[in-house]
């Protein structure tokens, strides 16, 4: 586990910038979400993301990050994370994960939501409900005095109670002046481990919840992560600051 001293504690002024960034990002993702329609390609979604990000006078945090070619990560059905907009058309009954990161005033913000398009199968609807609820179970543990793995345990235990699995190969992260800061925040683990949480820590908590096995693989484009068994996966993410009064969602 990452020692506590590698987790950057944000000042009130920094949290204020991250709060503004989060508000902007929240508007961006809701606009992108409502633009989704049947028949669009994921490339169309990416271009829409580019336009909305530009309209808000911020930068995409993902474009060019380690060579990532898209403006946002768009992952359909069996797509877990890091999907690149391409010629795939969105059909009724699909679920689409929209993951958007921005840079505002030299600070990063990161959020993701998985959206049903048209009528989805009941089991898929339940996957989305459990995925989103697991994020909030994790967030609820982001309070001073708790251990980092209390977040991980809360996510995993809730997801598994409902018969789904959590991805092990990708994790949440600290965030601030960099997109990925310490600590790594797995969505699995036993409680009471790792650093003690303190006021001013800022985390991007992001459960990836699979209907079948937790196993994933990366496609030949070097980015797109899909479930190994081809079953659907849901992804939800918020940035959260630990405050004296408990967790505050910055991207809500
Ligand atoms: Mg993230």
C-alpha cells in the first residue's frame, strides 16, 4: 500500500479549484449523456464530447494522455474502460460508459457514468443500479479516520452481495494537479488496511462492475478494455474530497 506521505493533501484553495472543475465536468457529462441517441457511432459521441469540452473552455485530460487518441473514453456493453470512439453504432438495448476527464486551471477532474440506450434487459438494468450504488457505498467511506481499503471493501462487498464482480485490473486514484496521483484505490480488499484518510485528500473512486467474471483483456488497439467473457460491464466514477463532515462529491 502507498505510504500516507505520498498522498498529497489539498489546501482549501486547491479544493475550491477542484470543486469548480468538478461542477464544469458535471455539466459536460450530463450534456454528453443527453446527446446519446440510437444510431450514433462512438466516434460521433467522441466528437460531441470534444465540442462540449471546448464550449466550456477547458481541456480534455485524456486526449494525448500516454498517446490516447480520443477526447473521452466510450465503452459499449462488454467494454469496461478506455474505449476509443470508432465506427461502432449504438443500438437500442446497449449500455454506454462515458468517462470524461478535464483540466481546469491546471487541476484535473474525472468522472464516468454508464447510460442505458433505449430499453435494456432487466439484468443489465440491475447491473447499472448495482454499479452506481456501489460507487456511493465506496464514497460513504471516504471520511477522516477511515482506512483507504474501507472504500475498496465497501464497493466489493456490495457488488458481490448482488451477484456481480469487480474488476481487479484497473483501479481508482488520487487526483489533483495530476490525473493519476497516489494512492491507487482498488475496488476490492479487506477493511482497515492502507493509509488513514485525512481532510483534504481527493480521490477518483471508480468501480468497474462486471455481470460475469471479473477478468478483462485489452484489444489490439492497445487501449480498449473488454470483459474476457464478453458479458456487459458498468463503470461509475466521481471525484471526492475528504472533509471534516465526511465525503463531498466534487463531480456531482
Ligand atoms: Mg479515473
